[in-house]
C-alpha cells in the first residue's frame, strides 16, 4: 500500500497536478496538504530514476512545483534524485537561491555531506537560521514543529558529527555567520512551507497564515539576541 501511495504521488507531481488552497494573504497561495507531509515519506530513488530521464526534464519538474508553492515536495525530489544529478541540482539551487526557502539549504548540505563537511555544515546552519525566522512568522504556533522534519533531509555524516560540532563551539560560530548571511539575503517567497505544518491547515477554516513579510528582519534580530553562546 505504501509503495502504491508513493507511485501515485510521483505520477501526480510529474503531471503537475498537485492542488493548493487559496490564502487570505494577497497574491499568495497555501501549500497543499500533500506538500506538508513530504518530509515524513522516504523518496523512492529507483522510481525517480525511471521517470527523470535527463536534466532538462528534472529542471521542468522542479520549476513547475516551485511555481505552485510546493516547496517541501520539490526539496524531497531534489534530495532524493539520483546522484548523477547532484551537480545540476546544486547549481539550480544556487541560481535560484532568493526564491527558495530553508529546505533547499538542507538539500545543499546533503549533497555536500560526503565530500565537504565544512560546506555541509555551513549550508545546514544557514538553512536552520532561515527556518527559525520563517517559523516565527507563522500565526499558528503549532507550525513551529515543522522545522524538525527538515532533519529527514540531512546527510549521515552531519548527523553523526553534529554533537561534536556543538561541543566545540563550531555550531555557534556558523550560526553567527548564518545570521549575518540571512541579513543580506533577498527572500522572494513566503513562509507557508513551514506555516502549513500547523494544525489549522487541517481544519475547515484553513491555515491561519503568517505575519507581514516585512517583519522578517525583526524576527532575525530576535533570533540573534536569543542565540546561545555555545
């Protein structure tokens, strides 16, 4: 039954048919309920390798899903795509960095996990800071737990070393640098990728939405003030 569900989801995404709910914030759309659950489902790499025949097709799939606001689904596709597409995916992410939220920084970390531990850590901490800021914008506070699902994306090397990085103070150093980075990054997306994790998404009234995007800087400043010293 699970395999059938995964196949159905893949067929849907490749057909570009995943739906969305209208947001009461002007000119934005809610992420679909299917998109919310993407991080808790493993990506079927064998199935993806059958359906993604080249970089051009992969780019079309990624761009189509981003256009629909399905950020979580797109990040899972990027994370689970066959290794032969790693270089292409990393280039695509960097070229579109202002349009992509925190999950794609975790994807970058995953792609670099086995070859460049320092870069993997840097992309992870940047993603973590951006995710922490976005979750502060969510009106439905239950959405904040959505940040935990990002850990499904991380590579094994980082997961194994995160404790020693924390003890050595390296995590703190990287987060300070990540906050500075976030302050210079122009972000052309809304935080519904994480706000949609709130329980209100699954109510009849729909998701509660988010605070004005102009408050991102204030939230970043709050995060910087609350950052533990180690």
